[in-house]
C-alpha cells in the first residue's frame, strides 16, 4: 500500500467532500472552505492499492464529481473547483503551503 496526499485548493466554500478509491469511500469531510491567504482548503491522505487506482472526488453540496485513474506511484492529487467544474491534477508530491 502507498499513501496519496490529496490537496483541496481553490473554489471551496463550506462544501462537503467525499474521496473514493476504486469506488470505496476513503474520506468524507464537511464544511471545507478555501483559505484565501493560503489558496488551500484542506489536505487528506488516502491509502492506494499497490496496482493502480481510480480516485474519485465528489462535492455533494454542489453536485460535482470527477475521477482520475492513477498509474505508477503518484505522490499527490490536486483538486480545485474552477468555473463550476471539479478539476483533478496529479501533483509532484513537492507542493508546499505555509
């Protein structure tokens, strides 16, 4: 098993967020809001199976969802709400916030 850091960045405003790994709920957070000074809302860590995974993120308070198939050994996944869409991008694992 390996850990994946999920960084919830821009666009969140008192939102309910659920993260799934291969269709199974891994994390559920409520009232997530982006802190404007940091440009970040929250960080969560999920366990990934050894052989690839599909990570899903749902923002139920806005009826948004997206999935990303991960290959190899990703270190982080960056999640933002941009122009009414949920955007998932693989990160480098070196993202840092104050």
